[in-house]
C-alpha cells in the first residue's frame, strides 16, 4: 500500500514538473525578444526587504521603473555561425552590440564575449545559462519565477 501511494505521488509530481529541454542550434538560430517582468521582480524584492522603509522605497520606484521598461525593447539575433547581434531600441534610439553564443555540455545556451566598447551601452549576459522551457528561453537565475526570459520573434 505504501509503495502504491508513493508511486502515485511520484507520478502526479512528474506531471507537474516542467523540465528544461536541452537546446540545439536549430532551436536557437533566429531572433528572440528579451522580456523582463520588472514589476514582479520588484514585488519579490519588496517582500524580501529588511525594513519597512526599504519596502516602501522599492514599491514607490517600481511603477517608475516599469514605465521606463515599457519603452525599451531588446532583441537577440542568434546566427548559425554562433555570432549574436543584440539590438536595444529605446526612446527612438537604436544601439547594437555583438557577441558569441554556444550550447554548453549541459545543453543550455550561453551568451558571451559581448562587445562593450561603448561605455553608454553594456549588456552583461556572460556566464548565464538559458534554458528552453515551454518554448521560451529562461535565464537560470529566473527559472522559478520566469521574470526574465526570451520569446521567439521569427
């Protein structure tokens, strides 16, 4: 009886666990849009605040930051030769940087060597692993809450 209950628990939990699939080059090549759910992220930060003043401050600026993020779009164009073109569109301005990407031994996407010659524009994606979950690329740091992810554009 205990074995049957244990087996049923394992079966039901396996159904609800979403596993990251290993990515292939074919999965990655193309254009992806970066999505940052800043309000969700700020809400979590407010919940973890050490003091009431810190919590109030975080909640006060969350709307302001969310408004700014609505005017910014970031696209990653992954090319078959393992180059990546990162384009940021913000307030009628367009900035582009280049980097490289590869799939590591664990089967996750890694973006590195991003050109940061321009002091005004710098994207730091080095050392992050991106996992393909439910058709979106999710940053390993945000795998549970999915507040930072990429969706395929083309």
